[in-house]
């Protein structure tokens, strides 16, 4: 048996207001006047001086706002990499991603592709990256995905939606400042928070579970119940705790795997462009046969926060479209094996998946 030698984020700061330490952290990493820091910032912060005035730009440093209506695509990453190469005479000193899962994934992917030849679609998969990335920093502004701690960056490419999973993908530095999440809209807070909850349920109920994953998963699961079901927390406490739940949920799946909801949600994302968080919620709502306890708790959380999920999104799909979603979902073999076991192909047939999708 060979055990995974899992790469971790090398440095992490946690605390309200810790965002202000960014300048000092970056100072020692600057490679020269012509090697800028590039800040990818969620475009929701355009004109938000509370945040942007705290980013110090020196020499050729640059802020690039990233639209977040759609999840990142491989061509988008390739374009961003080309823009950097054409604009600057030297490689950047560092790439900083400030935002949700989308912006953090963009920062990770650009930092990898600046040092690895070719197109990003060629690296979708496991351990295809050959050279270390540029120094990269992740600063979440919404909590739940675990992208701040994971060894992947999820991209939609011409043929697949799949991450660039590699030992070089994790951030070199993360700043966890829960105050940055204070203005997240309510629905989005729920969807991205539920991504974390679903990570825990899928990890804790998977066949890949081990003590490492369990210890992180249980902690994150308890934090999610406290945040989404109890009334005792102040806004600040809830923000602090969800940021840590996201981290723990990410650590839990790092050493196990996600399951049915993620596999099916990738199908919805690929075909219909439905985003990760809400897609997981739409699917998870119908998974009582696979995760009975988790789905019961999820429904309580949904009711408590008056969340109305879209219904009937697959009602008008034709057979080709349904087949595409089923193909995408079934291609994620490790997720099914974790969820159901080695014999998963006999349990999760195309017909079974079709019936599930048709309920959504
Ligand atoms: P997101 O990045 O899609 O952002 C969701 C919305 O929240 C956007 O409209 C954004 O502008 C807004 N937002 C973010 N911070 C805000 C703030 N502080 N105030 C107001 N609005 C704010 O959301 P997400 O759920 O964090 O990320 C989803 C993405 O993450 C998907 O692309 C998914 O594939 C990816 N993902 C990656 C991993 C990984 O390990 N790399 C894991 C899970 C998901
Ligand atoms: Zn997820």
C-alpha cells in the first residue's frame, strides 16, 4: 500500500483584519521591479474601497478584476496567462487570488500555467503538471468550497470539467480573514456554505474514509450544524466558524473523496452552466437514498433560511442532453467508488441516474 503524500498550504494567517498583513507578507517575496504582483480580484469588489484601498500596488503591480457569473474555463486561463506574458518582461513575483472559489481557482491555474508550457486543458487530470507554480496566495471572501486548501483548480475545458490536480496547485500562502465575507448575499452564503456541508457528508459516508479525513470532516460537520441550525451565534462568530468549517471540509476530502452530489452536480454544471454550490444543493435535495441523515439535516437548514431551490431544471432536456450529463457524471469514477464501493457500476446504472436527474 502506498499512502498519499499530501501537500499542504505552507503558510496561513487567521484573524479578523488579517488582510492588512498582505503587504508585509508579499514584501519579502518580491523578485524585482519588473516582476509584479498580480492581484486577481472578484469583480464584485470593483469600486469597493473598503477592500481595494487596502491592496498596495508598487512598481508594475496590477489588479485584474475577474467576472464570476460563470465558472472558469481553460481558454480563459490561457488568455490570462498570455496577457501576463505579453505585458511584462519578467515572470510575476506572485499571483494573489481574492474572492470565492472561482477567483481562487483562477489564481491557482494562472500561477501553474505561467511555468508549464502549452494549454491548460492538457493538464486537466491528476499529476500532469511538471514544474512548480509561481508563488501564489489565496484569500477567500466567501466560505465553503475549501478551494483555499485543496490541491486542485476546477476548470471547464473543451471536453471535460475537471481540475488540475497536482502537488504544485495548493497555495503557498493563505489569508483567512472572516471579515472579508461580511457582505456575501444570503442565498450565496447558503449555497457555498452547503458545499462545505456536502463535502463533509460525502467524505464521512464514503468508503474511502479514514481517521485523517474523519477528524476534519466531523469537526466541519458540527460547525455547519451550529452555523446553519442554531440561533446562538453572532454574525462575526458565524463568519469565523464557517471559514474554519470550509478549511476543515477541504482537508477532509483531501484525504478521501466527494460523492454522488458532486458527480451529478458536475453534470449539471457542464451541460447547463449551473454553478457548483447551487448545483450541489439541487442534487443533494434528492439524495435521501444515499445520504439519509445528511439530507434530512440539509432540508432543515434549507427551511430555516427560507431557501427556494430551482425546480424542474431537467424537465425539458432531450435524450442527448440527458445522456451528456450522465456521461459527465459517470466519468468521475473515484467519486462513485468512494460513495458506493468497488461494485458501484452495478448499483449506479444509467437508468438510475436518469431517474434522479429527471426529478431535478
Ligand atoms: P463563486 O466564486 O462562484 O462566487 C459566488 C458569488 O459570490 C459571486 O457572485 C461573487 O461575486 C460573490 N462573492 C464572493 N465574495 C463576496 C463577498 N465578500 N461579498 C459579496 N459577494 C461575494 O463562489 P464559490 O461557491 O466560492 O466558488 C465556486 C467555484 O469554486 C466553482 O467554480 C467551483 O468549481 C470551485 N470550487 C473549487 C474547489 C477547489 O478545490 N478548487 C472546490 C469547490 C469548488
Ligand atoms: Zn464542492
